[in-house]
């Protein structure tokens, strides 16, 4: 698994360079464009994991933990997108640029 991770990291730049060149986007601009969404996703994952470990782990069985984690993650993601972009529609229009 470790070498698979290394291979993916090594191949990331060429893959992004070739792919984004097809739509006339540089790698630096592409990363700049997706960075907010990646940060929102990472923060959501961290918050869901923390709530799961601190609250849900000893309280609910695994199926309910999964359901509650999905609902919490969805609500957090939509809330953070709304706070950062002013709404999901604006996010979609930003990503279409």
C-alpha cells in the first residue's frame, strides 16, 4: 500500500498537467480552483470522525453510526459550502468557469 501511495503521488502532476491542458488550465490554477473544495471536504471528514469517536462510538450500533455520520457529513458540507461560496449554485457556477 505504501508504494501504491508513492506511485500515485509521483504520477499526480503529469496526470493533472495532461488532463487540465485539455481545458487550457495550468496545474497551479487548477489546484487553486479546487483547493477550497478540498479544504471543506477535509474539514467535514475531520469533524465527522471526531463526533463519531467522541459521541457515536459508545452510544449507537454500527448501522446507526453510519447513518448518523452520513447525515452529519452532508449537513456540514452543505453548511460550509454555503458559508464559503454563498450557496451550492454559486459553487457550481464557480467550478464551471
